[in-house]
C-alpha cells in the first residue's frame, strides 16, 4: 500500500488531503470486472508514479468495498444507470447522471489531478465528462469484444482508448480510431504464478484423471450450477470437478473426496486450481476469458444472454471462432419447459475428455488470443499523460 489505513481514511473523506497536482484518479464500477482490471493498472502505476491515487465510484456499488480493501482512497458520487431501452427510470437516472457530473467536476477542480483512468461501467461517465471539462487527460479501457454504452460515451472524451481485441476497433466511429490502442485486458499478476502439481495435490486428484474447473458464483451463474448438478454423475466418471458455486443454498450437492469439490469462492488458491484445470466451464465475462487465454485453457462457455446487452455472447463467439472454446447457448440448453438440459453439457465434456489432441489445439488457440502486459502498457500511457498532459490535450482538443 502507498500509505497507512488511517491516512487513507482521511484522503477518502477530504480532498484537502490529496496533494494538488500529484493525483491520478481512477473510476469505474458496477461489477468486479470493472474494478479488478483497474486495480491491476493501479498496481503497475505504483511502480512508476510517486504521487497519490483516488477512486471515484458510486455510493452503493460493489466497487467501494473492493477498492477500500486495497487501501485506495474512495469518493462516491451520484450515479444513474445508462439504459438503451425506453423506461421511466431513465428520467430519474438522467438527473443522477447530471448530479454526478457536477459532483465529479467540483471534486476534480479541488484536487486538480493530472490524469484520469476509466475502467468503465455507468458510474464512470460523469467523472470522465467532468475531467474533460477540467482539461484533465482521460484514458479509458474496454474489456469486451464490443464496447458498452459507457465506453462509447467515454471514448469521445478520451485521449487514449484501450481495447482488448483488434476486432473491437470496428465498433468505434472512424474519427475515434486514431486514438485506439489494442492492449489486451489487465489481469491480476498472480494468475501467472499457478502451480499445476500443487493444484492437483490440493484437491487430491488421482493420477491420470482430468480436472474440470467450473467457475460460477457471479451474476447469472445459477443456471451453470444447475447444469453441473444435473450432469455431475457423468462428469465425475471422467473428471475431478472443482466447482466455484457462489453462496450455496441448503440442500446443495455435498463434496465427494477425490471427485467433487464445491466451494463458495476461491481466493489465494485460484491460480493453482486454474493451472491444474484441463478444461474450464464458465460464463463468458471478459476478465475470466482473458485469464483462460493467458493460461491456455480450453473451455466450454455458457454466455449470459437475456439479462445483459449481449456482450458475453459476442465474447464467446470470438473465442469460438478462433477455436479456443465451445459455446453452449442458453436457448439451446433448455427443454420445452425452459429447464436446462444437462445432457448437452455432459456430451460436450465427455467428447473433450476423450480427445487430448483437440484440447491441446483449443489451448493453443486460446493462447494466440491472449497477450500479456496490458496493465503495464496502460500504466505507462497514463503515467506519460500525467507527466505531459498539456501537450497531449492539445492533440485532441
């Protein structure tokens, strides 16, 4: 950490504690996918920036708890969700967005940061607009294959727009493409430190038996959990199944030593379990997919469809098109009554278990997608802008 927790508490509640002109501001939130990549960039910036940091987010979002645990000062502003569909809620949220812009503007005017980095999410829009009003250089990053509405807005005010994939350029207007750089997605560095043998020993995997890692426990994972439970008797014949379930309910399937290991969440052990995995079953969130790409893991993806803008579907399609994953669509997994069909999952898992050559080709394809060093690349750019903001701003005014 840069400072002790007491000093950080002061910084989080009083802008006077921040050194004028020595602050880099981060913004973003709404999900861990908007926070953890930003913190990966912040950790890299600590190596090259001697000033201070501040995170601007919403009052009730998930980002506050995560950021404060990392010892980063935090300021909350009003925020409203950005929706594409017609809804009366848009009227009320429009006032919250305007309120957020004013709150961010006066905060930025007081602390006069030298740069702002946005990791996206609807809460990031007011700080980005306010930063542009204050002539503070902005860097924004998009993790998904196609940009969300917040990124589309933020990009118009950004000096540099980082994206994960080459294909993402095509979603932006021609006039913005000169500001786009392809960086990949920032990930936590411990992903690269996983030990396959340690992971197998941790779960007691018998010699010669494959490991299936199921990553649930986030938004929309209930269906994945039901699929696994329905196919479990067949899966454990071929795999040791490590199942991150999220908060389990009473009556959930109990652990079976040497065969099935359900856990609510994984923390320090995650990198070793991921290293041990021969196949991964998960949703298609941008951060998780990038971890699979960097570690070369074949996967079966069940992208979240109806509850989102479809970003997971397009992420999954990109991995499938490159030969790195199989996609099981939600619409293709239900019977006439809408119940998930576990047999579809089981058939695909058994196919992959019996074909080591196919798994190897998928692993190689995944590695061709991933590129390491995104956090360092972005941190270098933010630091450069922070040290030479006037020149950079003239280029995009």
